[in-house]
């Protein structure tokens, strides 16, 4: 082949290759122009809900798909024409996540990938509920008594030898009520006798006067250092609660205990119209509530009811056996009732946990001991046991992970819906006795 012919052949090959490249590029470009499509699943967003199919089959579902549609990329999705229904709940919109924190905007939110949208629910009120009014204990002292009046305690703290050891919250409330301390006192006075009590913040003395009796002076003392927690994280949280002491009124419902209480961030709204205050501190043990936290975060508020969830950290973090945990819990019951004789106590039995199945025997044993304790004390009216954890179990008796976070310890959004609903019912039933 001569050079001229060779050049023409190479040139032709080059043109041919360029043509292939151009053709290939054109094909890829046209494919890129084809619109991508994604699936959008609308979830009913409830767990263990009973359902019936058209063929009559009955069952229980986990977050059933309400509707599935196909949408082009970067396009809007239409709101379903029909709304989902759920027994005892009201549908309140479509959301971007199961916890229903951010509502899906059908006018601006575009679909950029396969997407899940979740139904939001609000529990329907069967009837308007009101918190039963509280009637404080009688302040009438029998005429046969040797004195005109008796002071049992002040904010549930005993006066010993004319001295009164108080935590930060109590001292704050005392100063707030300095002109009339009586509402903070547990006292009795004979009919026809007039009693008054004032507080002087400068010398920290309470002066009680009654009729012709000599004024009785009580020296208040700041005992907060003796009730401090060694764990700085727990102590910081305790102080944060104490800082709000003047915002939280007496004679209401107090929630106290470990993380299941602390992480119940919607408790105030969930328990409405019951007025409640949440003083939960995750990780705390029975002993810490018995010796420090009760005194600081419960007693000063003169609650008409306290709802506790304690003990699980004794089992998991402290590694205590069932006998030790129960002994601590029994002492806690006794000490709490001694300090709060006119307060209803509701104890939430410990949940069986999907992440700690090896602890199930210990948890069950302590729960059973609590039930036996109540029976042995002739079902004392001051103590109620609640077992909402039963509703978090599968049919085979094992804990249902769907109601817990991925750590297998803490309750999920749906777990609190079930758990909190049962607790609310128990609180309302208990308050009806006042």
C-alpha cells in the first residue's frame, strides 16, 4: 500500500471512530433525558393495629402501607384523596418521619428518591376529662389534745429540735411564701384557735404564732450539700429542675425516676388535663431517689400523687440481683410513704426489654415481689402498681422491639403512645379517690 492510500485509510478509520463516538454520545444523552421515577409509600403509621381484609382475613399489622404511587423525579406528589382511619384516633396530616415532627408540604416538597410519608394521629377524646380537685388533709386538731396546735412537717420535712433541714427548692418556696407559710405546712389546730406562720429570709427563721401561746421559732437550714449527687451529669439535671421550683405549684402530680420518665418529653401534653411535672433523670437508681432526689425533686412540691419508674438501672447498670433490687425498692416504698403519708404513690413495674432479655428473670422477680408487697399490706390505698409493659409484649410474651428504640432499652414514639396512655388512665383512676 502506498503512503497516499495508507493516509486515506487511516483518515477513514478516524472518521469512522469519531462517528461511533458521536453516535454513542448521542445515545447516552438521550437516555439521560428520560425522566426517572420513584415510589412514594404513604404509611398508616401505627403498630399492632387490627385490620380486616376484603376476604374476611383478620390480623394485626405493623405500619401498613396505606397507598403507593409512582412519581417523576423532582416532581410534586398529590395528597391521597381519602384519609386513613384508626380506632380512637383522629388523622392530623402527613409527615416526613414516623415521629411526625415535620409535615409534608404537598405544594413545595418534591420527590427526589424513593420516599416514605407517614400519617399523623391524635388520640380522640371520648369525653372531656377534668382533673379531679384535690382536698388537702384536715387541719382540725382534736379538742382533747394537750396542745393548741401540732406541726407535723413543712413541705414534708420534719422539724427536729426546732431545726428544719431543707433543700434548694424548699428554701425558694419558703422565701416566696414568707408572709404566709401555712400552705407549705402539714399542721393541725384546734377549733376556735387562729394560727399563722411567717418566714424571715435574713435569719432563716420561721415564726409560728397561735392564740396566747408563745411564738414558736423554727430555724431553717440549707442542707443541699448533703443531698448532692456525685455524678456531675445527674447533679446538673437535678439543679436544672430545682431552678424552676417557683414555676411548679404544689398539690399536683409528679413524675419521677430514670430515663423512661426523662425521655417522656410529651408527658405534660399526653397527661393533659392532669397538671403534672416531669423530674426524670436517666441512669439514676433506686438508692439515689431514696437518699437524695426524693428530698430535692419530690418532697418540696407537696404532690398529691407521685408516679415513679425506678429500678431498671439497678438491674442493668449496677448489676444487682433480684433480692438486692427488691430490698432497695421495698425500703424506697416505706421511706416515701413515711415522708408523704397523704400522697398517693403509683409505681410503674419494670418493662421487659428486647435488648436485655438476659435480665428478664430479675425484672420479673422484682415485679412479682412488688405485687406480693401490696398484697401483704392489704392493698394499701396509698400505693398502686401499674404494668403498662404488658402491652409492649408480643403474643409469645417476649418484648416487642417495635415499641423500643434501636438500643432495645428506651421506648420509641409508639412505645410512649401505649405506655403513657395506660399510665394516664391509672392516674385518673387514682385521683378520683380524692
